[in-house]
């Protein structure tokens, strides 16, 4: 170990000499926007003024002081954060389901939160240039896909057909309904929505989002698909997409696992040989198919 | 470096004093109650004298020796893991100011990170440190605390002459005699290597010196040589080195457990749906002992500790285990609900997916998981059973168990 000839301790080396990706940067809450019954979007500004650049699909570790930290995908526009005119706030869309998320959604504007990241892989939607693009998602799964959808819309003429197949538990749980209608009306996105359960008199489609895939209008062999949702939904969607002829390697999924560090060190997010936080969260179906079909892997 | 020296037992005290004089915190095996643990070594009296051990599945007992051996035991109850990777440490401290609308400050700890001299580290545990170097300090993101603590470590390894029944380092290629270089990095594995030769029967009067209790010292680095020179270690010969190799060859030959490391990666790869998991889960208590004593297990979690005012908080990183229900928890429940899924994760990671991740196996053959499992579950036996059931394992794998 000591490779130099100097077998003597020279000077104390404190931890401060080593950059620690476990230490967060501080962000101030600009606003907490309620999107649905249990879903909220946090709009954050960096305290040091230095914007966080990210790629669509990446996540951060959000820290509520004294409570804990959770991995959350960034839901904003990757290009808007660094805009010179007036940088957009960093956006995260979260469901109020645990201690940390509860603390975050109830925080007053101005409260500081910790942010580490961005971490993980990207949707890399530009790979789909010249092809049809199919987004398949449901519920809050739209949030991690939104940056990718915004990237496609920003250069809409570089892609063929663009479809957004969106499922929701009930009509009240639909996220970004108005925005999805704008994408349909102004950006030539074929938006199809379905709900699992509908009240009496509901005029829209009822059923699982994966059922929309079979009849959706796209050319399977000239398509890329981007899927985000719970594990069983993603497996069903990927199976339906590949059954129609979309190659396994062109179906990308955003995987979810327990994460404590976001940087491949804590071990929690392992899926056999994958560290979902650094090898993912976005992975192609060819890679994860054998891992998704074994229970409790 | 074919430079052989000889130390008498009394010289070990001189060595410790010299290391301390140079500013090292000397860390090595020491007796605490009825176990050998890893602790600070201030003088030779902190090393276990005349202590041996008996280890077996779910069994660990210290025994008395009469040969004055200082390293006469097998894998200590505790590996060197906590030296560079403590079980609980503060990642950062925060202070929140309520007056200023939830503004907070972050402070990093700067504890004493003075360089460590690992004295008497076994081949298995030395390999485990190399594995942690790869896992924690040679990737895109590095563990800052591990890297800081690991900086400038001096290694005085001990070749193992006393394997326990639970040891299987020979089959893993990790011991009992450590390789002089880390074959992944090409760096020297140790600065000095000691082999303890205890008193043996004297056949010829002229062989008395060779037979009495002494240490054969092999030099691994210039730094090691400097220290050997400083304590005026007597010169040795190739014959002394041959004697040292005899000690470890005999230790390797005494090991009865083994894992077939050539086939084990593929065996685990194809065994995800094996009926063996039900069998082992019926014995496994999911107590996490194996992961706590394992010298390579590196999983951690974080916990936030705040005071009553809520203004001061510490973020702790603590060892975690893939055997706990919380480990894989995402909203809705744990990904690995059953014990069989957790055992499968642990052994598959050690013996298969670790290789895919890091190009090396995650097991060094120290046998601690066997010794400290309250149910006596034996990783070599489970690997052999999976090998048999998958049809991919070497038949030799099972022979000894």
C-alpha cells in the first residue's frame, strides 16, 4: 500500500479534502403546487444561484431537514432550468405517501431543502429521431417522462408520430390533464387516456393503459417506446409493445427500487447485477426482461 | 522483492513502537472477552498471547495454546472492515434556523483520519480490503470517508497458519498466504508479510534457531523495507522463506470446506428459481449476522437524528443488511418479502452478480458467515447444493461438505 519510500505519516488528512456526493446542496422552495388529491409539484430555486443541469429521466435525492431523503425524478424541462432570461425552478412531482414527502409538501415557501444529484441514466429520446415515439405511462409515472416529452415537442418535426398513452386510476387522478390536451392540440401528439375506474356517466375510455397499445397507430418497427409506471404495468406494456414488433432494445423503462444514496454505494437498489441508481433508472427492456420475470428478485 | 528477514517474538513490540513513533495508528487483532476483535494495538501486550480458537457452524470458542503464539487463531470474530468503514458514522450535521424561514447549514465531520498500520491482517481480510478498494473507492462515485481513512495505510500482513474448520480461503484463491500484488491493480498487497513459525520438535542441534518461535518477514515495498531496517530485523534466507511457505501450504491442506470458484458464478446465475431457496429459508432466521460479520458486505442505510428543538440534525450512515424487511422497502411494501428471496439475494450477490459488477467475487472464504450463523447455515454447502441441483457445479464442490 504505501508505494512511496516514505513510510511515515505526513500531515493529517481530514475528510474535507475528499468531495462527498452524500452532502446536499441547498434549495429554497419557491412554491408547492397541488396537482391532484395526493400529488404535488415542488418548485425549487438553488440557494447558491447555480442551476442544476440534468438530462430527461434523471433523478435527485431530495432531503427534508431532520426527516430524511427520497429519490425523486425531475419532472421539469431540461432546457428551461439553464435559460439565461429567467431560469425556471427545478421541478419534482411527488405523491404524499411517506414521512419525507409529507414534510416536503407541507413546507412553507422559502423553506430550504437538500438536493443531491442529478443521478442516473437518461431517456435519451434523441435516439428516436426520425422514428415514431410512443410514451406509455400512468398516474404519477407521467412526471419522470415529462422532461422527455418536452424535449420531443421542442423539436417535434424531427420525429414521426408521437403518441402518449396515459392511464389513471380515476378521472380525478389524471395528472397534467390540461397540459396533455395542449400537447394534443398544439404539438401534434396523439394523446389517449383511459381510467381503471370511472364514475357513472363518464364518457372516456375505461380499462388498463396497456390495452391501448394493441390498437394504437404507430409503425412498430420504426418506433421507440418510453414506459414509466409500476413494475407489473411496465412488464405488461413492454410485452404488448414487443408483441407488436417494437424491438426489445427500443423499449425503455424507468425502474424503481429502494435507494438510500443514489450513487451506487448503499446497495439497496440492486437488481441482480444492476445498481438501478447508476445503471438506471432508465434501462432498455432487452436488459431487464429476464430480471422482471423472476418474483422478488 | 526477495528480501527475507527474521524477527523474534520480542521484536514485535519494537515493531509496534516504531510504527507508533512514525505516527501510525496501529490496528490489529486483540482479545476482548471471549473473542478476538479488531482494535488499537499500543504494545505487544494488546496482541492475543497463547490464544487459539475453535470455529464451526454456529460455534466460536477461544482456546489456550502453550507455544506463545501471537497469531495462533483463525479469522477473528471481527474483520478489519470497521477500520475504514465504521458501522455507524455521521455523514454531515445540519443546523436549521427557524427565525430565517427554514434556512439551514451543512457541516461535514473532520474526525481524525490519521493513517493506519494494519498489523496482523489475515490474507482473507486483506483481500476484503482490496475488494472494498474496488467497490468503494474505484468507481464513478467514491465513498469519501472510506477513501480518506484508507489513505496512506501501511499493511503488515500475517500469513495464516491456523485455519479454522470454517475456513475456505484456499478454494477462493485468497489465502492462506496473501499474493504479493493485488492482481487487479498491480499494486503491492502488503508492505511486510509475517509468517509466524512456532516452536517445533528439534531434530538436529544445528536447527535449533530455525525451530524456535520466530517470524519470517517478507518485504513487499520500499516502505516495508525502511521499517524492517529501522528495527534492525535480522537477515533471513531462502530457506526461511521456504519454511514460511510450508506453514501456509499445510494450512491450505487442512481446509476441508471449499467453493468451486470456477463454476459458482454460473451456478447462481441459473439458480434463481431453484427449490433450494425454500429449503434454506426454512433454516434461515434472517437475523443479518452473516452480513454484519462479512468483511465485504458494504450495504448501508442512512438515518436522520434530530434533537428536541428540531434545529440540529445529524445524518448517520449505518451498516444495513439485505436480510431485513426494510432494506428493499418502497411505498407499498418490500420488494423482497420472503426470507428465501433475501437469502437468494445475499448469496447470489456474493458469488455471482458481484463478479458482473466488479470483475471479482464478493467472498474471500473467511468462513465468518458460517461461524456466526445461529442456525449454522453454511455458504459452501448451499453453493454445493445449488451446483448439484443446477447440474453446473463441480462435483468436487460437494465432496467435503
